[in-house]
C-alpha cells in the first residue's frame, strides 16, 4: 500500500530559541522538516508528502525541500494545527482521490525509524481505521488539580505515550475532521470523538518529539548512530 503523509509545520513556535520556527531548526545543518520528509519518503511506503507551512513561507519551504532533492507538495497552513491538517487533508483528497491510507506526522519527530512508519501503514492497510505508535510509560504518572495537588495515580501499566506518524483510513480522518467538535492534541483524538476505535503499534524512542535543546542533543546522537 502506498500512503500519503501530511506534515503540519505551519507553527511559528520558536521555543527552541534559534529564532526560527521549530521545523526549520537545523540538526547537522539540515532542517528538522527536511529530515522528517526524507524519513517518510525513505520508508518506502509513502508515495506523496503534503507539508502545511506558514502562509508566507509556502514558496520558501517548497524551495528548501526541492534543494534537498525531496518531492513534496507545500500548502498554506491555518490558524492552528487542526486547521493546518484540515487544509492539507483537503489537498490530499483533491490531488490523490484514491489515497486510502493517510499519515499525519510531526516534523519535530524527524528521526522516526522507517520501521515504525511501515508498521503504522501496514496496520491501516490490514483494516484498522486508525493507528498510533505508542511506548509504555516508564515514570509513574499523577493526575493533579490546578494547584498541583495530586488527585489520582492512574495504573501505569494501562498508560501509553503516543507518537507519530498516526495513520488513518482516509475516509475516517476526513469524517473526523468534519464532525469532531472539540479540538484534540492529536489526530487520533478527533477519531476517538466520532466513536471509531484507535489501534496501537509499538513506537520507538527515536520517534521522540524534539522540543528542547536537550532533545536536540539527543537528535544529534540519533543522527550519528544511524537509524535503529
Ligand atoms: O505549537 P504546537 O507545538 O502546538 O505545534 C504543533 C505542530 O503543529 C507543529 O509542528 C506546528 O508547526 C504545527 N502547527 C501548524 N499550524 C499552526 C500551528 C501549529 O501546522 N497554525
């Protein structure tokens, strides 16, 4: 199965302190977005990538990827992540009406192993309408009130940390984006809202979200170690 991948990278978040949006922060001289798109295309099961970029950066982003030898479509993102994915999804449905499997992948998870990408696509191809890569939780997790006082300790064995790419049957994701009322912090959350089951496959530590300078140091390590 050939999947189509959406990469929302339209945020202007500059929390990493490089003075550029996170997707453009370099690791070994190459932007996180470039690493992420290359990882998707190199996985061997993604035939098309659609990136949502800040509206003023569409041409610049397309040029960045072209210069890296990568073929990807770039569309203008929206006001928030959900809106950016919705716009990219509309583009996917327009240009590839027969795309049956769609992935949504964080640019910040730039070093996700190809094996994770392939197993998400394979699970959707095998019939799961929605699939997320997950890891067990190593730390005990507490639920707290706004003052920080502990309310409860959920059973750690039943908790998972969720990564991307998240994979969907295209019709299911399209319906979730059309029907889900509340916003969600991940795409599978919208699918859950419309009552569709979400399956899990094993993720990988290298699929970590790069958000802090510490994470960037880990990313340098991953790159020097090669893919798992
Ligand atoms: O800022 P935040 O961490 O919530 O962004 C999560 C992801 O969503 C980032 O990859 C960011 O580029 C993307 N995003 C987007 N369109 C927006 C805002 C954020 O694609 N308008």
